[in-house]
């Protein structure tokens, strides 16, 4: 797999570079539909847009300067009647079409007009660092903004992906339809449906089971499939796409699920990406290709992503994840049976483990300790709860400092019923400074959540107790300290929002 891994990494790097271009998908900050025949504008718009039949007319606001984009100039320079289609229909993966089926004209120094075929897009004109893109979907025009200084674009690091596996590479056979089959499909834009041209079927065997999926695209220019699988909505987006390339003369294709990618809608809310047809469902946990993006944009703004590793999923921890979601944190929850996503892109790391760690794979503990070490090295805030505090201490032991280190076994009694440890990026913040009972030179701080008056430390949580009894004891513990626990959780959310 060494050569394959290198080839995949080169492909992945090219994918990241394409996404991170100044006016690529990560630069999109808004979409306004032009559903009225009256002039349309919005706060900070550079002027007004008016739909007149197949044409859209734009008039500059006073004091605003604009110019045609490179794509618009290319359209204007084509000989009359020349047409060439792009691959931008329905917001597929390319950020823009180089020569969509369009017409563009400059009407005066203050106005210009454009016309698109349905399903097309055109980066129309530029004002300062924003490109205004004209799109047409199901007969309706819209204006999408692409900002080269968009926060998501500036913060973007990488797209997390599952570990590469040879088992996810299979051969398939493409069978074309006699002619394209038109289907009405849903899209990532609520209420918008589009016509999709299906070109055939691809048959393959995966995990000893044969599957048939509908294909889009062209056998001459490249096929692709849009599909659902059982990871959707948990570790992957609602649906994903896989490019199949060109079939050979016999229709053979290589299906490499390690190269499954996210559509733009997984990153931004302003895309019209096509959903799969209902038949395109793989009833398997397809842990291959791109995972849910760590860094995304929603209607409420850029997200604050937190990786939460839950090694004791049977224990409810005071509704902290729901609370963080309400407070605007985007929590990626991973349990002990799921592969860990890469750390880059996350704003914080939280590790929770209650009770004995003897039933957790040694390799997983080592992987978590390494991730905590990486977080400390890059000053990503880390919170460890319960016996996970030992993992944070172990990670700190590998650091350059040697003085003042302690282990979980030596501090369990002093940390009270809910052991809690944090890195210095948390401990030294003004929101937590007064809560730290001890801050070691290695940067690990410890917080004592005081017991309720007259309450005894829960027994039987040393790994020898029955799991169900341990669960009940843990729930009583978190319940008794709900106010203090929620207060710390709220402080942590505020810390992340103010430092992002």
C-alpha cells in the first residue's frame, strides 16, 4: 500500500488545494434567490438585480465599482452563437464552469446583464474581494457570493478521512442505458428539486454482496455515483460522491471508495448539490473516504468544532453535549468502537472515561495519548474527565518538562467525585483560573468539583464493580454536581468562542 498511499495523498492534497482557492467552495458566504420581477437587493449588496424573462439585469449602487470576472470576459469574447457546457450544473465538485452556456453584456458604465441556461453557473462580476456568481436552478435565478477573505477559507486546514483500506477498492462493470434516463431528484437546498440525467448502472461486489448503483456523468468524460450509506449523519455527510473515471471498452471500472468525497453542501449552506436517487443506498458502514468536515459554515456563522471522545458511552454526562450544541459548539462525538478522526481543524479536544480502562484496547489508549500530546504541542485546549485524566497526565510526561508531574492514581482522592484535568490553555484563561486547584509546571491543571454537603464519594468505580452499578453510581454523581458541571461546560464554550 506504500505506493498507493503516496498516490492517494497526492490526490488528497490536490483536492484540498482545489477547495482552498480564493473563490472556491470554501469562499461562499451567501445565496439570494431572485424570485421577484421587482429589483432585489440586500444589506451590503453592490446594487440591485432584476429578472426580466431569461435575463438578469444588474445596476450598480452609487459609489460602487465593479468589473466583469475572468469567466464573464471569456464568455463575452466568444464568437456569436458559440456554446460550450461546463460541469457546474447542480453544484457538483468544480467550483465554477470555465465556459458555461451563457451570454453576458455590458449595458452601460453602471449596468450589465447576463443570461444562463438552466442548471448553469457563471462567476459574473467582482466587487473588491467578492465575486458575484449567477446561478440558474429549475428555472430560478440566484446570486451567490464568493469572498476571497471568507472566514471559513481563512481557517481551513484539511478534510478528515478514514484510514485507507485495500478492501474498499473493488472492480465494477458499467452498463450504459440506451439513452439518458431523466429523474426528478431532491437537492441540498430545501424545497429545490432538479432533473438529473442517469446514464447507466455499475455492478460490483463489496463485502461478498453484489450491488447495483445508478450512474451520472458520461462514459466519455467521466462517470460518478451519488450514494447513501449507514455512516451518513454520524461520521459522514448526508450523502457523498465517488468519481469512477472512464470505463474501458468492456465497461470495466475501478471503484475506489477510499476516494469518496463530500459535496460542497457538507461545508456550506449555500449549495444546490444533487441528492442520490432512492435506489443508490449501500446498506453498509462505509468507513472509507472523506468524513464529515471539521470546519464548516452554517446560517449562524462559522462553526466551533470540538472533538469529544467518549470511552464510556453508557453513562450520560449531564447533557453536556446538548448544552454545548445549544451554546453554538459543533461537537463530533466518537466512541471507543469508531476510528478517531484527525485532530487538525478542531478547536478543542475532550476525552471522557469513567471507571477502569482495562477493557479499552491498548492501541486506542495509545492513539488517544498521542492525540492529546499533539493537541498540547499545538496549544489546542484539552479537557479530560474521569480516568481520562490519566491519559492527559501520560501525554504531559512525554513533554520537555519533568518537574511536578503526578499520576491519576496519586490524585484520585484529592480530585473529588468527578476527576477533571485541563491543559494550560484552559487553566490559565480568566474563565477557569479561579477554579484550578493545582497547576503543574508541565501545563496540566486540575479542577475539584466540590461534593454536595453530606455526600459520600461514590464507591465501586474502580473497575471491579458491576458495570450497571457503576453506571448508576456515575449518574448519581453527575446529577449531584449538575450545577457545577454545567457551569464549567458553559465556561468552556465561552472560552472557545472568544479564542476562535
